[in-house]
C-alpha cells in the first residue's frame, strides 16, 4: 500500500473535532481552577468569621452586658426627657402678659391653664365693678394674644369687693418661644 495515500486521507479529515476536544478540556481545567480558588476563598472567609465570633464572645462579657443595659436605659430616659422638652410650651409668657396687663387695684388669686385649648381661667378680686370692667377692657385691647374673654362668675364679697372668674382664649403663639 502506498503511504502517501494514507497521509492524504488524514489531511482530508476535518480538524474541528480535535480543536473542540482541546477547547473542552481547556474550559474544564479553567472551571476546576475557579472552583478551587472559590473554595479556598470560602474557607478563608469562614475562618475569619469564626475568629470574629470568638473575639465578639471575649468582648461581650456579662459585666459589659450590664453596662450596655444601663447605658441603653439612660439613653431611653434622655430620649423621653428630650421629647418632653421639645413638646413643652412656655407658660412664662402668660405670666409676663398677665403681669403687664393687670391693673393696680385688681388682684388675681387663681390661675388655671388649659394649654390644649389655649385657654386660661383667672380668678381674683377687684375694688369695684368699674375696675373689673376696665381690667376686661385692657385685656380685650391685647389683640395680639387674647382672642376672646368671657366672665364666668362675679359676685360681691362681704367687704364690698368684686370676686370674679374670667376665661381667656389665647393665641397659641403666647405658648411658644
């Protein structure tokens, strides 16, 4: 047999099957290497996590837990107080307003503040009905702060003085800074 014919037959065959075989082996080797690299990375990360867990257990002693609970309790108290302070309305403005607008012959002995309704009730005495009328007029002229005034009660005492109770509806801005 002629050996030249054998080589001709071999050259005529397609090289694609062998190229595909080598490509598949190469890709399989790459996948295997990636698997090994990822397995090592997972192993290293697992070891780091375990080390951190051990350190966390060392730092989280019972004494530290007590201190942490105490700090959290203080934080809650501080938050509660700051909420109360932030929601607090100032009554000092009301006292200053009443002091400025009170006539010399009028004496207030009772004060009831209803902040939710922006209302105050004032109880007191005046020398006579004219003085009480003037006091109401002075309060009514304070349009910046007083919205409405009503006399809840008035009566003459044994000494001839007028005992009264006024209800004032105030502008909400008097309760703020």
